[in-house]
């Protein structure tokens, strides 16, 4: 008898844990196929540390082969789903077309950089959603500091040493916090450069980390300002140019660096499926099923999963939700074959952690507010527990960074044109 095939599209937090959980529950009774654009699971929360040179990029790139034994991994980008005939079309890395028939389908394609209709942003800003973008930002920052040291023009020095981050959410706050420490270290290695690098953090929200609690927001704001980060709430960019940005308050800031961290939007692939969506996310019921298609499940950032703690609303786009939903999708698929009972999505907040670089962090495990070293300990412990692999290597990088000088060179592996802001696949480098 032929085994039923479960195809999982996307290996982010939702897809990876769906594959891992389903393999444990029904690995011998079903063929599990994971379709993804890369051969690794990316642990996104540590991307700011990659950009700042704290952690090597391979540390947060957990290989799918070896950590998902029993799961067939197909490297390619999904470009079509035939819901009537039950197959997924994809394009391989070499450009060849392929198809994967399925009995059950899990759509966990995740999200991409959120765009806003601001002149010049798509041309001159760079996002921060994938590993190529983090590698580009690391090289870009080092390059700007090196070029600033070479010029005798004070205006050019100031522009090259000014870094503007738009979006004071989780990602943008960490990028600015790590960035200021990183450029201060670069400055210490260059005695001929007399201008201290300046990081600006902008957001239209009234406070840093607006989606988190007031205490975490206050802690992060205090740490950023103490380090010299120019935090401006209620302010954003109204226009970007090759030489700088115009702010909404009328000030023009000369800069060569615009980092876009205003949030994420569902992968545009979702809109092409012909299924009902809510704000770009696939509508699903509390069991993660797509209405009208009991064989199709969706989870993570691509799915509008009803939030039982907020009636009438859907779950936020967070790694915690994605991971839990991926596991539940696997259990409900197993239940659809008679193994167990399907269950609705429920969750309890475990708290949040924000790494601010150095010895600083903000955390509220189980709603207990922490800052300083206690928060740092909880934050790093949480990341190590949440990572599905490479824990020892990440821990070793943290230890080395705390005890040895941080090397900072630009390898030039990711050029600017390879990581455009308007990209449907920020996890891969654009060719040509």
C-alpha cells in the first residue's frame, strides 16, 4: 500500500517544526516532503548578531539534512498550487520545473519585508529578513567606516558614519543596539577616524518596542540612549535619496545607510493561491484547516490563525506562534489519519526577550520583568533552548566575543543589488 504523502512548503519556524513533529508521530506511515528555497532552517532572532559580527552566519543556519532524518528535502521555490488535482509546482535552483503530488498540504511560506509607499525607499533601503541581508549589512557597515577614515571631507565622514534604522520593533531595536556597539569597536581600531558613528532609530510609534510591555520598552529605550543611539519616536522617513533621507519632521539627514525594519507582510505567494485571505494571510479555522479544503493546512506568518485570547482577532506574526502552530498542524494531520484527536490552537504567552548587545537585554519570562545581566542570561538561555541545532557553536561564539577582539572585515560576498528591499525571497541572493 502506498504511503500518503504530506508536502510542507516552507522551512521557517512553522514548517520546520511541522516536519519534525510529523516525522516523530507518523514518520514510518507517511512520506513527508519539505519544499524550501534553502537547505537550512534560519534562526531569525540572531540575525542582528550576525550583522554585528558576534555570531558566524553558519551558526544560525541549521541544516535540514541531518536534523530532519526521515524527511525528504526538496530545494526549490514553490510557484503554483493546483488545489483540485493536489500538487505543488516549484522551480529548482537550476531553474527546472517540478511537481509534488500531495495527500495533505501544509502552507508555511512565512513572510517578507513590509513595504510602504515612500519615495526612494525601495531603491535605497535594505531590509533585514534573511541571511543575505544580514551579511550585506555587516559588510556595508565595515565599508562605510573604512571609507570614512580615508576621506578628509567632514561632510562625507558624517554621512558615511550615520546609520538610519526605520522601525523600532523587535528587529530594528536589536539592529540599532548591536550596531552602535559594533561601530564603536570599529572606531577603536581606527585612530585616524575622529568622528563617532551615529545610529538613528526612527518609528511613528510613541515608544520603542510598541508591541511589547511598557517596562521592556523603557529598558530598551534607556539602554539605547545611554549608548548614544539617536532615538526618535513619532518620526519616520518621508523620502529617501542616494545621499540621505528626509524625515517626516522636515529634517534632512545625510547618510549612506538606510535599514528598513518596519515589519513584515505575508509572502506574496499566498495571494496567488486563489484562497480567501485576511490582510494577505490565508484564512484558516482554529484547527489550522483552510475552509473548503480539509486536506490543506496553513500556519505561521502566512496564516490568519484565530487568537483564542483575543476573540475576533488573529495571532501576531511571531516565531513563538509559528513554532506552536507548526507542531499543531502536524498533530492534526496525524489525527486526520486516525492517530489521535485534532485540537484547536491555544497558547499561553511565555514572555519575550530582546538582546541589546553587550551585557544588556530586556526580558519578561512569565511576566517577570528583567533587565541587565539577569535578562541577558534568560535571553541567551531562551535562544539556546529554541534553536534546533548548533547550540554549542553559538555558545562558543558568544564566549569568544566576550573574551577576544572581534574581527571585522568585509568579504564582499553579497553586493547591494543582490538584496533589494522589494524581494519575494529575502532568504536567497538575487542573481543577475
